[in-house]
C-alpha cells in the first residue's frame, strides 16, 4: 500500500529524473552518452538520479578558470615556441593536428630518455629530486604509504631541508586511502600539499567521473618526468597478484619541460586556487639532441574531444605501421573505424594489451571489440609476463608517444591525461625496439569471441554496454 509520503517521494524522483535528463542532453560529451542517461533517468529514476549525481556531470566548467588565468604564461610559451619551432616540412608527420589537441606549439631542442619499469623510473626521479636547487613539482594519480611511497617522501623531505620548494598533489579519489599522517609529515617539513578541492563541498570528492590521471614531476623547470607509473610497491613488481609490472616513463629535457610545467600549473590552480606563474622558470634550455616534441594534455575541460582526436590523428597519419600499447581497450566508434580502415589500407596495426586484466569489467568489455578489428587485419598481442600498464604508441619511424592516456572512453572524455609526443626518428626507433621486446613476451590472439568460455562469450557484450564509463 502506497503512503502519501511514498507517492510524494516517487513523484519527486521522477521530477528530479526529468531535470537531470534535460541536463544530460545539454552537457553529455557524446550523443550516445546523452541517450543512455535520458533513458536511464526517465525509466528508473530512483536508481538513476543518485548515479547521475555521482557520475553524470560531464563538463568541468571550473577548469576553464585555470586555462584563462594561465593565458600569460601560455603566451610566453608561444613566444618561446616561435624561437624553437621546427622548420616547415622538417617532420615526416605534420604536427598540426596534435598542436590543435594540445593548444601548444611543437618545439625542437628536446631530449628524452626511456625509463622501462619501476626500478629505472624511480631511480631517475629520486636522483633528479636529490639534485634540485630551487623547486620540485610532483603530481601523481595515486600515492601509497608503502615502501616506495615512503622513499618518495624521504627524498622530498631531504630536498625541503636543503631549502628547495616542494609542491605535491594527488587525485582525491585514487589517493583517498593515503593516510593523513603521510601528508602531515610532508607539511611539517614545509612541503606544500594541495588540499583536495573540498572548498566546493565534501560531495565533490565523490564525483567519480573526473579523475586527474596525470603523473608528472618537474625539477627546476629544466627536467621533467611523465608516463604510466604511479607511486606504490606494485609498480616496482611487489604485487602478489601480478608480481612483474611492465610500465614506461620518460625523462624529458628541453622546451617540452616548460609545456609539462604549464599543465602542472593549471592543475595546481584548479586544485588550490593559487597561481605559480611568477614562481617558476619558463625557458628550459634546448638540448643537443634537437628532437621535435610536444606535450598533449587532454581532459573534460576541453571544448572538443581532444583525447580521441589525438589517437585518430596518429592512426590516420600512419603510412606503414601503428603499434599501440594500452592496458585498457574500450575505444569509441571513431577509433574502431580508424583502426579498421588503417588495417584495410595495408598498414601494420598492432594492439599490445595485458593477458590478465586488473579490472575485470574493463578486461571483459575489451573482448567485445576485438573480433571487429581483427577481421579487418588488426593484430592483437596479449602480454603474459605480469601486468602491462604502459601507454605508448609509435607511428612508422616518425612519431612516438609515452604518457598516461589509455585507449578507452574514460581517458578520452572523463580523465585529465597527458602524452609526450616526439616527431623524431631516433626516439621512434627506441620505442620500436622496446615494443618488439614486449611482443616477444606476448602471444598473438587468434580465438574469436565465439570460441571463448561461456562467461566471456555472454559477459563481454554486456560489459561493453558500460563502455562510456569505463
């Protein structure tokens, strides 16, 4: 028997569902996402309205504030870019589509060192922190209070005691388990820790859609790091489930460091409402290697779908091959079509992904996409020596990228991501050699979805329904 209060509550949910459905049509980043939310909100509002409040805000309007207020430093980087701009036609692949995604110019005079796996990466980061003279900027999606997390803390504390200014921030959801005592120990040494943006209300930390997935370290404005590794023991192979952890990071020098630093400054402003522009060095010296490169930072604050467009541009630019390594493969239809078209053009298209998933729903959804692209000639390699977490691609012998962007909808539309792109033959060949070694530790997938066990056969299409949120 319905009570008056029950009927009123139900009517309230339907009214709220109607309002949220209207909001979804205005703010969803894709038509498919808008349709999905509208149907969900109007048919099951009791469940859908709370879900929408958690997951449904599709545009990060406040982030534009940081972009606008960093206009002055962006102009400085643009002016510096004019001095370091590559000569027209000097790159085998035109950088213009990627410059559009980055809203920054490609620059020559860069150098990069591939850091393969956690041991190399953390050794290089800690060494750079130990040499810092003025400041260190640290941003990780995830920091854990374990052996490697405490080593990071100790190196930062040692630098702070030398008079180096340290700033550190994390993603509020991913690092929710980081103890307050860890952060208090940093603050006690004068290290500036970015508070999570609770100024907009405690509810904000539980808006799960928007995650800052970037992993950045900048030292004195002249040395930078970017890649797939977070701070935790599992990233150095100390994980009972995966043991070995395969990942890739980069050590950067040259003008790209200024670009990487700009992205940090924007994120810092959004999280703390304070500007760093006048406190940082903005002209990283050119390097003898003279590689042309660009930091492409993407996220839900962008007006267009820059994450997907970056991959689409890379696939379309391929004349001989495109190899992509990603732990998660839940692409949008544009990327699926681009991969199929490239393979049908005779391009050597390879996707390298882990054989064992760390997120089962994501891993299951990926299997629903593979038959379509394999039928067109795309080759799928499954990495078997532990878990592969790197985010890397190489196009011909002309373009290679390392960073944080996965080949999935979450990275394309919901996360804040960053990739370091090099329009450089020597760097592309280094990435080529690295991926060849990884493929030697993999097997080529040949079984179709119909040949998989029943749970996979029936579960993968269902998991794919959640693709917009994965």
